[in-house]
C-alpha cells in the first residue's frame, strides 16, 4: 500500500451507549485544524456503523472514544469487522477512560494506540500523522 494523495481521513466515533462526546469533539477539531479530513459519526454508534462509515469515507484511520467501560468489547468488535471486510489497513486508535491494565490487551487485539486522560491534542495529532497510511508489514 503506497501513500495516498490528499489529507489524512479520520473517522472519529463514539461506540456504544456512552453519551459524553466532548473529548471526541476536541480531538476531531484538533485533527481538522491540523489539516486532516475528519468525519464525526456522533453518539451511540454500533461497531457496524463505524466500520461502514470508515469504508464509505475511504478513511485512513478510526479514532474511538469511550468512557463507558465497554472498550474491550466494542474496540474488539471494530477490529474484527475490519478484518472480516479486508480493511485491516485502516488504523484504529482510541482514547478515554481506559484502565492501564487493559491497554496491552487492546493492543494485542489490533488497536494501534490508546490515549488516556492527559494526552495532549498535539501528541495525538503527531501520532496520527506519523502512523496513518504506513505500508502494512509483510
């Protein structure tokens, strides 16, 4: 996979029943202000809706924001759906209230990075810029 032309495209999503989206909107704005195209899905999205949006929008990355505690189930469902649809080249990262102990498990499942409270928008923007559209390892 080569580097695509144009800005990096990121779907920012709030999976599950989590109803608090201020953090997701802050990240969406920071990515947009950094020159990326951002598609914000809104609240209460299913993993299927998130993956459908990413495929329809030709996204380079999906950013998941969660505070409800259902991260292990919902992040894994997004990763599994991307695999089923041969879209593993879409980078998945997440943030929110996620216990440190769960981060290695999420990364084992295929989540590329987790940002916990205190992560700066600059660090998230830099990470997405550095990691989106990277060639898949053979």
